[in-house]
């Protein structure tokens, strides 16, 4: 069965970038259809009816045997593309360890580091609500805590799950390598910096647009 893939994305999004990086490292062809989330292009009736009723991107569109499937959620899409590949460990425990880092990314890392990047770089500090301003410092503290956990892990291994790259690294690389956009100083996390360099040197690596 031959499958083709189209990524519905905003190229500025780290969650969208995860999927493109996964495809690139596996040398999988991936078409893209771009939307501007700042203009509400993922909230149109057409998008909600045909792509994702949740009104969010990324969404991986999978075409196979004249059928279309639309898979939202970045880490689920990465898993789909990487199934059976070197980016997912064979051993059961190693797979679970990889998944716990991917859950960590969604619960501890992305809500803080990615959110501050979005507020500072795309919304603009001057346009933040009072409620958002009140959340800046708590998110900064929580984001630094997440980076500190990663730094401790990477002190003893080249990648988050050992000596080989997995989806855990892709999931966490996306927003970590642009964390400075959200006011985080990666100079405080030297092992994270070394890991970023190793990911950038992987064969097939593509940079975020």
C-alpha cells in the first residue's frame, strides 16, 4: 500500500516542525498546505468541516487506497510516520521511556516554553492581557524547570533515551532550540546546548522555517 502525506501547518509552529523533521530524518516525501493562525485561517467553516473540527494545526493528511485520513496532534502524527523505523526503539521499556518524554513535552515543556514564545514573538508583549502578563513569571519558572530536567538527563547520554535519536528528541527539540524567543537563556543549560548541536548534525536534518 502506497501512502502520501500532506501536512496542514503554519511553518512558524514548533508542533508543525516536529512532523516535518520526522519526515526529513526518515526521507519521507511530505507536501504542505499552509495556514496563518494569526488570521484565523484554521477556524473557517471549511477547515473545521474537512480538516480538524478542533480548529487547530498541525494535521497530517494521509492518502491511501483512495481514502483520506486526517490525523491531528503533533506527537501522534510523528508516531504514525515513524512507526517501524529507527526513531522508535524496539524494546518495550525503551518505547515507554520515549513516550514519557513525549508526554513530558506536552505537559511540562510546551505549555510554558512554546506559550511564551508565541506571546512574545507573535502576539507582542504590549498586546498581552493582564491575565497573560500575570502568567509570564510562573511559565518562565516552569519552563526553566523543564529545561533543567532535560539538562540533567543529557549530562549522561547523547540523546534523551540513550545514545540514539528517537521521537523524544524530535518532540522536545522543536521548541527547545527556539526557547530564547520566549526569554529563556539556554546558556544556563550546557548539556541541552550540546544536544541541540547533535540534533542539528543528524543526517537529513532540516531547519525550522
